[in-house]
C-alpha cells in the first residue's frame, strides 16, 4: 500500500445543505486531490490517478517535519491560498511546472498548503475504522503549519457552514457520515459534496437550434474568447426570438450544428461547477447584457 498507486474514495453529489448529528461537515477545498505517503524521511505525493508528482512540490520536506508518525498515508487537497481563499488556477500552475528553477521560484510566488482530511495508514491500515476514529488519529499525528494542516470540520451543522462558504466565495461543503469507513476507489453516498450556484458574465460565441443553446466563452490571460460551455436552460421564448434576430447580423460560419457568431454579445449565467479545463457545468441563463463589453467577460479567479 505504501508508495504505490491508490485510488481514493470518491464523493457523491448532494442536492442541498442539511443539518444532521450523524454527519460532520468540511469546507470543499478548490485544488488537486493528493495522496501523501511518508516513511521516515521519505515523503511522496501522488495524484488521485496515481501519478507521482513529488518533484513539483519542494514544500513536502517541510510537511514531513510536521507529521509525527514515522509511517503514514494521508488523503489531502493541495491548494494555493490567495486572499484567504483557495484559487484552483494557482495550484494548477504549480502542477504544470517541470523546470526546477521555475518550481523553486513558485515556492515563494505560489506557496502550497496540503489540507489533510483523512488518514489511511500508519503502522497498519485504518480503512475499516470509523471516520471519527480516523479524524482523532489524524489530529494526533499532524501539526498545523502553513504547509500542511488537518481540515477544519463542524459537527451536525451543515447549513451554517454552507452559508459561511458562500460568504467566503468558496466551492461549498462536504458532508461525511461519522461512522463511514474508507472505501478505496469507490463513489459512496456516505460522503456528499454540496456546491452552490455562482454567477458569471460570459461572451456568446455561437448557438445551436435544436435544442436551443448558447455557446459561451470567457477571456483568460493567455486565451481570448475560449469556449467554456453551452447553456440550454433558463430561456423565455422572447429571449430566443430576440437573440436570433440579433444573431443573423453576426453569423460567421456553421460547424457541427453550431452557428458561430462574432463575439459581440454577452449574457449572465449561473453555473454549479467547472472542470479542470474551465468548462462550466449545470448552467442556467439569467439574462442578456446589452451594455457589457465582450472583453470584460473574464475569468477572474
């Protein structure tokens, strides 16, 4: 088990925040899922898919000093904090670096924190222990530092934590049954992630007729008008009629059932989550923005 590929336990999707004394509730951190393996002075980091990425994170040596156990495997989220909240793009930047000099500079410009939420192994495996037993063990063997820390959690009060996460513009919460065992490579209803809809202004790059949907895009630091999804829900009939009348003047070319248009129109949408490549999922149309400049539709995080 130690220093080998491990598929972590997968979180299911919950519909809404709830209170329940049989659960604890944790913040939903926005970074990369990472498994840390330690034995003596050796410490390694693996992605959820088993890729060894230790060389990207010199901070692991400092993390090792905060781990009291000689041997351990931890389930973590690797994050980079900016303004008190995790920024996914900043951690992804660290994950893309491969040149040692750039990695060493990034230790200062994009410092990593490993937020630990479970312990799978010490001198033996702990998969069949209850979550609360594992949480106790985790608290006993990991000191909180700026490089590594056990995640915070609250008992029973998911709604309050959910509202706090919204105020801090974080992703949401994770609800976990107190008696849950750790099931490797398993998507379990014992762990539920609950996210909230966020709003963003996007540029309209094209549309599809059947079913009706808008192809939406955003401007990034290195890419302009990058497609980030398709919105098919939330339209009134008059929205469709008005848009199609305007779009006739902006049509450019047709490709794979998508009519592309000049990027001159904007709208506001709600979305539930985004992928590692910035694709927005579970999107809902909220309204056109006639006074919005397309170049102002940016990904800010």
